[in-house]
C-alpha cells in the first residue's frame, strides 16, 4: 500500500482514493522506495538554480525520453539548470534502462556490454543517477551536501528518513547513495517499464499484427538484420524482448551541426566546432572503441505525446523521424549521406547497403510503432478500464508534470469517447480546492489542463500534497500532485 494512504485522510475520501488506485492502476502500485524515487525524479528543486528535474530531459509523456519537440527538431541536446549551458548528447530514454547489466567486458564475445549513458561511463542506473545532479551542464549542484540539504528540507524528507533511518541526512555520502538507489528503483518499476505494447500483446497471443506490421517484423528479423543488435524475442528466462543487446557500435552517424555543444565556451568545450564525440572509446581512452555508442532499446521508439511532435534519434539527434533512421541503415553506403562523425570503427557488416525497397522501409517503420507502450485492442493508448454501474467508461488521468511543481503543473486527461466529466483538485482532507473543468462534456482524446497552485478564488494554496481527480458519474480516478513553494 502506498505511504500516502496512511496519511490522516477522511474515511470516505480515503475509500475513493484506494478504490481508484486499485482499479485504475492495478499491477502498477509503487513501493515506498519506488515512490520516493519518483518524488526525487520529478523534484525541480534539486538543481542550482532550482527548476531542473530529471524529467526535464526524461519526460514520462515521451516514454522518459526528450519531451520538448522544438529542442528535438534542432540540436536535440537539452539545456541544464543554467539555461545557457548544454550537454553534448541527446538524452536517452530512462525506460527499460534498468535492465542493462553492469558495465563489463565480455571475454567470450570480445566486446563491452552494459552500463549507462551513451558511452557506458556509469556502471548501472544507480551510478548514472548520481551524475546529473553534480554536472555543471545539467543540474549544476556544487556538491553532494547541497543536494542532500535540499532533500532534507523537501516535502518527502520524512519518507526518506522512514525508509533509510532517522539521522540519515547526517551522513552525506550514504544519503546520496540512497538517493540514487531510490531513483534507480523507480526507473526499474512497472510504471516506467510496463511492457504494454501491441507487440507484447502479440507475443502473448492476445492480438494479431497487421499484414504490414508482420512484413516489417519479418524484415526486422531477416533481411534488415535489425534483430542482430535489437533482439525481438523473449529471453531464456522469459523476460520480454528488450530490443537491445546492451553492446556498443559505431553506425557512422553524421555530426549534428545544430548541436549546441559546439558553441559552448572553451571552459566546457575547448575543441569548439572541432569536437568529435568518441563515445565508448573516449571513456575508455581506447582508439579501438572510438565512435561507439550504446545500442539503445527500440521500445517506445515511436512514442509521441501529440500529433506533430518531433522526435530525435541516435546519440546526437541527427535524425528526426523513424523512417530517416531506417533509410540510413538501408542506404548509408550507397546514398548521399554526410560523412560519419568518426569514420574509423564503423560497422560495415550489418548496415549500409541492405537492398530494402521503399515499401520494405515503410513496413519496418510500421512494425517499430507496435513497440509503443500503452496499447489497447481498440488502438487507443494508455487507457485503463474503469468499470461502473453505468457501463464501462474509459477514463485516464495521465501524467502530471512536473511533479513536484512550483508554479504550474500540466495535467493530462484522456477520454476514450466523448463524456461529461469533472476534473478538480482536492486537498489531503478531501476538500475541494480548485475546479479545473467544471461538470461539462469533453470530446474523445487527449486534453491538457493547467493548475497554477491557486484555489477557486485565485488565492495561492500552501505547499503540500494534493489530489487531482477526474470523475464521470460513478467513475473516477485520482492522481497525487506535490506543490512546493
């Protein structure tokens, strides 16, 4: 049971909350440690200056990858807490990253496997979680003590101490380790890794692929040789396919000329426009590994929160559509592509001249879209069924982000069909704080609402835990939101 259920909440409202959690999120309930990790992941106060959470670069609305269409459309590299500072690579997805083994050299295969970051410099997701908070071009905190002090004064400090012991904030290094472990636990949770794509349903015998999707799968596993690095069948232990072998490869991806890292001052990038991303080889200081980047999972590779949203692909975001990526794999060596960023060690065995037709490329792309989580048989994504006396109405109170928030929170709601609904914010005592829609009809599809931390009279409400609630007749769903001041 979630820790917030143990708060002092009136019995009637508590029952509604508990019912909505059990019905709307069956199988995805977070443990206390996972819940803490989620709070840390979305806390915008854990940067210097405040405002930059992990979710700024790993948004849940885009399956924990880069959530900003405008940034993706150009340099694809995200600014840090100091907004004139940029990193040098596109943020990878945090979804399914926890399945990566610890970084190691496989003696039998003669190659490096596992780890985190594009270049493998972190042993695993826990070690990866420690990095951004102290990185000057990301969350920019000067030391661990500053981060832990922010957590010590957060709304969830008591939860941190309940889990790790009273007085834990006195031991800065251990508290920082626990912070990273909690974030790693959240990233390993079912909420981040739901295995709920159409392809998962197909493997479970619950649906069929279309003729085009099946052609794409056959090409993916056959002529295109994609499955050589992106395995598409379950593991021997029954783990669903992760669509990565966690190895490293130089695909010959061109430079992205819009990468803002080229314009960073010499204190950060002394090579300026001559900088070359050496990837794994740069981390290991090994020329034989120069240019190699970690093979990413293809799960959610087609995830888009709305029509027209621009994605970015490969380590530097050079490609802006799945079709461009597949076309590059197909024709790199026979078409007029820009030269590789690092021309040595380029994989010339599994891509470059695959002989795929335009139809073949389209078919592979169609298959890749079956890897997006949240699929349902009617084709609508991320829709839990909420049963009720008036018949089944599909309601989904989706992502609330940022969460925690300081100024405004964006609240997503999704309706399977036009419905008369009310969306409102309540406090811990169940009292109505703010009506976001009133009781009115909304059309089918995705709707985004904004709460600015005020009540119905326009007054700022105190920092604390609140609940957003969507209701339609007897059906309802509740999502927790944290307001910080």
